[in-house]
């Protein structure tokens, strides 16, 4: 499985599968995300950065100096992208930010979209496991 297929298979709201999801994916506001995640994205691309955040977010990731094809990172995002990480961070531990901010962006967009189609505040609150008050805050922001 190559890195593109790997990127496409990951879930948690990060799957750029259909056209609507692809629009959300491409409209991600990277400036609102943690600086460390933006730096990783600039180095290895958005899909691979999101995969790392999903898999290692909130922790540290040791980046090897020498890359072997059997290394778990190679299996996860591909040799070329791991090589770029290695050139920049080889031998160091890389802090990988959590995906919370990304998930909130996707959730916010989805709530706004569903609200525009006429969905009630109460049904959105149930669907997204939020309070009605929080859904109203999201819709009014």
C-alpha cells in the first residue's frame, strides 16, 4: 500500500474520500493549527502530516537517521516522506501535535453545513455529542 492509499484509508474525520470530504480536506485552515503540525506539513505534505498526528499526536516520535524499508514510519507514510523527516530531524525526537484542532475544524464545518440544510440544534447536538448551547455557539461564530 503506497502513501497515498495510506492517507486515504485513515479515518477520524481525516479521510478525504468523497467530494464533500475532499472540499473539507482542502479547506483546512492550517494557520489555526499548532505550529509544529504546520512545519511537519510543509516538510512531508498535508496528508502525511495528518496521519502522523493521528498516529503519534500528543507524544514524541523518534526519527531515525538511517531509514529501512521495514521501519513502521515507512509503512505508514512512505519512504520518500520519512527520508525528508530524517534529513530534517534524524536522530531527534519530534513532538507531534494532537489532531484535536483538526477534528474541531471538520466538526464545525459539518455542523454548519447540516444546519444550513435545516437540521435542528437538538439533532445536531445529539449527533455530535455536544450540548445544544455549544451547537448554537458554533453556528453563531
